[in-house]
């Protein structure tokens, strides 16, 4: 075989390999394009589902016109999720002369936590609609409902939860959550520990023996602040937390203002403190002021 024939054979073999490789690359590119389109479609679907869940969660929050109908109290609420869907919960209900406020914080955040928060909202309303007033029975039933669903979901989620009822100038508090802040006339601050008032909801099947209730007076112009740890544990760019002391200080300095103004003063102060730092946890705030 001459050198020319050898060269021609090598060239032909190389061209065949190039052509084969070109076909392979074209096929791979088509598959990548298909997968990208599928991923884009899946992302759009997931974003749409998250948006629906977020809107549903927002729709279930107490509306301003509802809160204005409460005669004895000014109430203002705020919720900002870390993701599209948050794991925080709060509600304000007025039924048969009772004024009941609930606040909760599901472990983590995102869709699964948001679903559990919506579940809690529905269970709380159902219990109140059935005139369940005794705190041990109320929290026990709520816990059993959540625990059963968490087990069915094969989830490890649970939540801290506090229930606050106001009647006849008195507050009745039950459930384990963050410390409740009470600001008296003149700006004097009281911190109410809830550690011994309950147990995380959905963590154990039976928490009956762990539930307790305390009561304290609420005088004219007194303020109650309920919040989730997304507020107190919000970090600035130096990774330093906002903290309970700073929250109490802002509340104390603004005690003469309306519930809405106090809420906004705290929200503005938190946002100013964290600056451009990303929010890592859901933030919820509920301000209650006796008229």
C-alpha cells in the first residue's frame, strides 16, 4: 500500500469519526434542549404552585376590617416569609364575645412548613367554632390533630404555639412559644415566659400533662406583643442578632402610639438593623393594645 493510499484511508477514517461525533453532539444537544425545556416547565409549574400556596396563606390572615370590629382592642399584624411560603401562623378571632389570638412558628420554612401552618389555622378555627374553651382540652386536641397528620406525612415538623384570650380586662395565656411582651403605661416592660405553659405541637402524641395557663390584667393603654423568633433572631451583615432587648426598647419608646404605629415602628427598626442582609427565617408580629 502506497503512502498516498494510507493517507487517504486515514483521512477518510478521520472524517467518518468527525461525522459520527457531530451526529452524537447534535443528538446530545437536542436532549439537553429538551431537558432544559422540561426543567423550565417544571420550574414554572413549581413557582405557580408556590405562588398559589403563598396567596392562600395570605388570604387566611385576619383582614383589617375584621380587626376594626373588635371594640375593646386595637390589633395590628405583620408577616413576612423567608421563602414564597412561610411556616409562621397567626390569627385573631372574635366569637360569642370571646377575643382569641393565636401565634405559631413551624420548624423550618417553605412549602411543607406552610402547609402545616395552614393546617393549624384550620384546626384552631374548628375548635373555637365548637366552643372549646378549656385550655388543656384545646391544646391537646390541636396537638393530636397535628401529630396525626405529621406522622401520616412522614415529616419531622412541629411548632411552638401560644393561645391568648382576652375577656373582662384579663389576658389568659397558654402554650409554649416565645416570651410574651407586655408594655404598661409609661413604657414599663414585662416579659412573660411561656416555657412551662405547654410543649411543641406535633412533637409528642400526648402533651396533656404539660399544658398550663396563666392570667394577668390588661389595663387601658396596655400593650401586648406576640412575635416569632424570625424577629429577634434576624441578623445584620455582621451576623449579630436583633435580639429581644432591642424589640422591648422600641416597644417601650412607642407605647403611647396606636397598635398599627407600634407595629410599623418595630418593622422599620428591624429592617433598618438588618440592612441588605437576607432574611433567613419567617418574621411575624402581632400587636394588641387595649383601648
